[in-house]
């Protein structure tokens, strides 16, 4: 955990910007998923439930992927 924190602290500006916009996109996908889950509560259509759960999983996956891959790419760029 300490390595991830120090990796985030010393990021290149371009990599930081990519991670920032990636997390913003992930948040947007999470908000869409929340909308589908609220629609499921109101309308009771099970398709909205499965779509919302799938999108919220994808949102979490994207957030973690942007953070981890950003740190890895930054460390590779600094090695060369």
C-alpha cells in the first residue's frame, strides 16, 4: 500500500492527467449504473438490475485499472 501511495505522489504530469480523467470517466459510469439501479427500484424491471450491477462492477474495475496501470506506466517511463 505504501508503494502505491508513493507511486501516486511522484507521478508525471501527463500520467496524472490520464489517471484523473480515467477516474472521472469511471465515476460517470458509476452514476449511470446508479441511475439504472434506481430505475429498477421504481419500475421493477430485472434487466435494469443486471445492467446496473454489471456497470457498477465495470466502474470499480476501471478505477482500479487506471490507478494501477498509471503507476506501472509511469515507473516504466522513469526507468528508460
